[in-house]
């Protein structure tokens, strides 16, 4: 049975129902990355340039009923979460006015990042032929694919046809695009220490796996995320081989704004992850540490404990989760607003590990 550790509420917490998200009714001020141009029904080719950003709109004659001022806004943050398999290959481009519909198809060109001599985008393989284009469909709030018409490799623009303006981006499929370039790591190798092996009955040598969610021992040593409250320094967060209350005993981690997760630089901490070139080439796993987690409003139990069957409300079950969000950054989430829930003397510990899995199988 696959074991996980669950964090369960044991004290009912009142939630203020008056809290709500508010949207500003005022319009945003002009953005420094926005460049505007005019076009008319005679047709035109418009180039949008801002800093190092570049996009193109080819408007055929008759596509617009009247002269319209067009613009392009180059952005880093998408309007909605991208699919897990999508890795942006360039700036997100929001063509304006929003919702503009053309009488004829127009051709737009949006950027993809310059590649180095190894054919890499941001440290991951992304040859131009693997680049795709997506647009944000506001009606269903999903990212959808658009066929690539052609690529201009001289200026790193990917062209496509559309009948309306929206928000677009070039992308590569992360599962297909990332690969190890120079690493000598073995598949399933543990994320730290020398490779170590176990033998099957046929004396076949295989790499030992980690302990998390597995019963076969001995196994690899995990690392730990330690969160605790200090009288002098308030919330302390460290990533170390072992649980620690020493603020200088491990590596620093960054607490999220909502306090429910942390992030750390895996390449800085783990030589093997740095050697592989990309934290997303590793299968990461984590679990709460029962004997090291002490919070007033929560307890840690295992999902094979009979008590778990008595908890019918799934909202009271919180699983720790870990994933690599880019080639360096690993995020551990625990679903607890730690800024308000962690009291003096409290601790929260999560153990984690990773296995090298460059082909995703």
C-alpha cells in the first residue's frame, strides 16, 4: 500500500465569511512595456517594440472596419495558471484592444527566447521546431493551442493566424523539452550522496530507492524542511539533511505570501541536481514527519491509521506536496497558513527526497 502522511485539523477554526476578493474598478495606468500603433482598413504591417521585446501584426486590407489603435503588452505573469506540461519560451504578449475581432484572419508574430549554441531555452532543450503557441480563452479560462504558421529564426518570432486579439505565448512541452546534457547520473539515482545499490535474488544490481511511501529498508536518507518559531527571530525556515532548530544550520528557504508553502534553490543545495541541469528531471516526494511536527490546531496521522476512516470531511485532510517549478526552484506546500498558525514552541517538519528520472517514466 502506498503510504502518505496526512495533516488533520483537530480544532475547529472559525473562518471569517466576510473576507472576499475585491477587484479594482479603476483602470490600470499605462505600462512601460506597452507600445501603440495605428492601422486602417487599407492593411498594414505593424511592429511592436519595447525594450528587448518584439512582436508583429500583419493586418490585411479590409480586416478592420475603421482605423483602430492597436497595441501589444509584453508580460511575465500569465492571466491564469499554465498547464503543468507547459514551459513558456518567451514573453507573454497581450494584444489590445482586448476582444478585437477582425473581418479577415490576421497574422501575428510573437517572440521565443534566443537559444545558445546547445539549442537551449533557459537551460532546457527547446529547438525551434518544438515550439508551440497557445492563447488564453477568456470564455472558459483555459489555454488552447494555435497552429504555428511559420518561424522566423533570424528574429526569433513564431507566426500564427487568428481572427481576434487575445493573450498569447510561445511554449515548449517541459516533459519533452528538458533533457540532461552532460550528466553521468544513472536513472533512479538518489538526489544526494554516492550511488548505492541493492541486489535482487538473481544478483541483479539495482539502485536503492528512497524511504518515503515505501516499506523496503534500508533506503536513502531524506532531507528535511524545518519550520519553527523563535522568540528572537519569529518564523525560522531551513532546509537541511536533518531536522534542525539552528537558523544557520541549513539552507534558507522563501516563505510564500499566504504562508502555505516554501521554495528553495535545489541546484544550490544538491550537487547532483546541479549536475543534471534541471530540477524537473527528478521525481520529488515528501511527507510530514509525525514525531517532529507540533502544532496547536493539527496532528499528523498516517493514511493506514484506522482513525483516518473516521475523518469524513476531506477539507480536514492536508497532504504535503513537493514539485520542481523550474530548473532550479523546488516548492514544498503544506496547506497551513503558517504565519498565523505557528506559535512559540511549535514546529513543522517535512522530509523529502528525489530520484533521477530524465525520461519521465
